[in-house]
């Protein structure tokens, strides 16, 4: 049979965000694949340099709609480190609590997406219905469902009342009950097993070699979790297990995520019982530095890295973000090769990708084999000219 | 042929049990299917007029024909699909015996029901776009997977009843109701194969949207797509009616309005089972489906046929 090249994305029903996978097919089998990024580069890092440290929290929160708390926590920890601010224990506990609630909502969302990608719409509908419980908890704690805006430099903005605590515990009981059902469904339902077992194999050594992070790595039996390796916030005071699986496939990633849900419930209970008395924030001066800090945070998708450099003004000189999806892209092309076309959505979804969080843009001149560096004004000019060629004039904006 | 005798024939084809009835009941069953699935999935689901509204909207929209494809074939295929389904409906008993009932109509119906699938394949193939081509290949692969179990599952009851006439098979099971219990394995196989024929979960592989967007219908739009969707809805009516007539004794001896009511209730019950299959599982891969159909469904059918032959010889003695 002759070879056929099909594009998957940037607009495709399986992808919610713009990215392009070019697949070379021989019948249903994939013989080659390439990942093309850069459809939605938003210039968040550059924009962060033009805002104050406090304003940047709300900008960085919008890097990702799902792990928004992960990004802000990682960023404010960097800023606090430079400012040498001592964050109160209660604030740390509340940050951890929101972080774990966020992990629950992210993993439930992923389970629904996985169901959708394998054509199992009932699973999708069920998990997204149950996810409402945890979103309600987050709304109760922070006032928002998605961008919680609970972090501030030096602590958190809202306290947790005893009433909220009982409400969260009540909803947690419902979620625990439902998760038992998902564990059973994920490990016993015939079509789920058929579509996930031995799909998207990523052996242990390849996962290490390609630097996979988060549940993707843990499903290949890589014991890698920032919460255990370098405990931050109050994770060193919590008792939880590092979940790994040794099947190296999509099934392993499903099991890891579902069992991590159970661990998160355990942690949320511990945090609510621990919750020390005291203030929730300390005052931090607006002008910080000079100094620099880099921090790691275990986001639901894996290790998130933030770097902040301050120069003594109220704005960062440089802010750098490495979202977890970036670290998992190299593994995707390995997992796709030799697989079936029908498994492509499952394999891509299994790393829980967040395309826009991670997007990179680079100008590469093929003739001179050189990477060109653009300044902000040059880039703007280049963009306007590029669109003028297509008949759209942005120069008046 | 005089006008007098031509008129009723035309009404059969155009109105009842032909095009108008099939379209109306097909759209109703589409709503029934969607609503039931919604309730099972804890959703609200569409209002009763949603399928009609969808169809009207599609009929009003612009038809875009890709430049690279065979225009005549591309445009004619939806009508072939509808014509084949409507013709097959004439041989299936609705409230009483079928309009055209003869020895061997069972075989004719099976072959007529293959035509829509072949038009789906040609539709995808003639579209020439990558997604549609892959969809077309999957349609054909899937046809070879479910067609044999579907035919084999229908042979069992035919052997037991000793006839190739659908109406007579229904009549046989009406008078020997206890034998229906022996047909349960065959019924299950027929339902699963029907799920493959109608391209529903777990066998909606040819137009799996996460993989190949719209599958064989990717390039279709407007009126042509509307007619293809209508053909699929009509196929569901004919499929449910066929299962009802062959495995469940048709109208169970009821005539007139009562018979029609029995027909509606029983076809809806068959669709209920199809919905149950749809919401209970995810989509399988094409190689898994072929393996499942040949390794599990086909042997199950053969066992059913053996059982029917055994019952028949026992009866003769």
C-alpha cells in the first residue's frame, strides 16, 4: 500500500488547542511523525517584564487554564525567595490545599478527555459531572472556578473558615466514592483495556533519556515527583505515596492518574486537619532585588519550572517558564512511531498536553542555517508585514 | 399496468411503509436514541424536533463538491443509499405481512442493506481527501467483519422456521413463542452486527471523529450530507424491524392499529438495546473489531445454527 501523509491539527476534533502532528501512514500504521509547535505563542514571558511583580501573578495565572495555581505558586515562591520573605505556615497550607484540589480537578478532566478520545462518551460525561464537586470546592475557597487568584506575594488572599472545611470534607466523600468506581471501570472495562493496554509504549530508559515528567514518566516506572524529591510548601509534613506503574503504556498513565486522585483526597484531609493558626500573609515591599531564583513545582502534568530575575525595581528583569508539556513532547514522537492511527488521539492525550502553555516560537533561516533573534519592535514590524501580505492591515492598531 | 394498480404501488414506495414513514420514524428513532443516551449519561438531551431541525438546516445549506472528485458519483450516492433502504423496507412486515413477500426475500433484504454501506465506501473514496479515503477503507474493512456474523445469525431462525420468507419466519415464532428463547445468542450477535452496520459505538470506526474527523463523509455538506444522515436513520428502522421480525416474532399475530402499536413498541425496545450497547463502551480499533467479529461472533452464530438444526430434528421425530 502506498504511503499517505495526513495532518493532525492545528484544527482537529481530537485537539483542543493548536498544534500540528504530521503523520506518515502505511494503511493504518504510522511510519513517521513530526510535531510542529508555534501556533499559539503568546509572549507571556516578554509581557511579564512590562508588569509589576504583583500584576505578573495574574498574568502568569493565565498561562494555563487548568494548572493556573501551579504556575502562580511556582512564580511567587521565586519572588518571595528573592525578597527573603518568610511565608506563614497557614498560607503554605492553604496553597497546598488549593494545589491538591487543582490536581483532583485536572486529573478528573483528563479522565474525561481520555474517555472522549477513545469514543467512550459516557465516561466523559460522568467524570465531568463529578468534577463539578471539586470545582465547587475551589469556588468556595477562592471565589473562582478556574483562575483562583488566591496567591499573593507573601501569602494567600483568602482564609479558610471552619464552615468551608466541613463543606469540602462533605464533597470529598462524594468524590472518593465516585473515584472507587473509576478505578474499577478503568481497570476492568473491556473496551478501555483494549484501547489503552500496549498503546503508546514508553520504556523506562527511553522515558529517562527523553526527560519525561509527571504521570507520563511515573507510568514508565520513573520515580520522579517534585513533591517527594524536593518537598516544597508543606509536602514534607504530609503522608502520601508516590504512585508509579510499570506497564509503560496509556493504561499505566490512566492508573497512575486515578490512583493519584486517591492520594490527593488523603492529602486534602491531612491539610484540613493540620491547618495551623496564624496570619495568612506577610507584607513584601514592591521593589525587590537584585537577585534571581529558580523553583520547581509538581503540576498535575508534571514538573513545572519558573525562573525570575529581579534588578531592584518593581518589575522583573526576566521571567522564564518551562511548562511540563514541553518536557513530554519528545516522548510523544517516540510513542507515535509504529503505532496505529486510531491510537494517535489516545497517545497524545495521555501526556495531558497543554499546547498553549508551552508554545515556543523561533525564527530559523533555512538558507543560512541560522537562528535569528528579534527585538520586540522588530517582531511587531515583522508581524504587521506578514499579515499585510495576506491582505490584513494591523498597522493602525 | 393500469393507473389503478400503479397508484397503490407508488404509495407503498413513497408513503407507507416507504419513504415518508421511514423518514418520519427514522427521525423519531434518532431522537429516541439521542435522548435515551443523554438520560443514561446524566444529560438533558435534545428536544423531540431536533433531528427534524438538523435535517431542515442541512437541506437549506450550500453543497460544496471538491474539485478533485467525480462530481456525478459524488452527488448521486446519497440517493442510491436512500433508494436501497426504502426498497428493503417493502419486504419487512410492519403491521401485517410485508408488502412484497416471497420465498428468499430475507436474502434480498440483506443484500439491499449492503448497498448503503457500499455507497458510504464509494462516497469516501470518491472524495479523494485523506480523511475520507481512510474512512472509506475502514468502511470496507468493517463490512467484511460484521456482514458474515449478521448473515449467519439470521440463517439460524430461517432454518428453524424452514422458510426464507421474513413474514413466515415472524409467523412461525408467533405460533411457537417458546423457540424465541433458544434464539438469544443469535439475537445478541445480530444486535452487535447491526451496531457495526449502523456504524455506532463501539463500531463507529469509519467516522471516528477524534481520529479522522468526519471519516467517509468529511467532504460532504448540505443536502447531500442530510440525505446520507437520513439514510442512516432509515437503516436503523429497517434494521430494528428486521431483528424484530426474525428473532422476536414480528407483531405477534396482532393486526391493524394494534399490530402497528406492537411494531412500534418492539422496534423501540430493539433500539433501546442498541443505545445500551452504545453508552456502555468505548470505540474499539479496526483490527480488534475484525478479530472480535470473526473469532467470537461467527463461531457463536455457527453454534446457534447447530442448536436450531438440533431443535428441528428433535421436533420432526
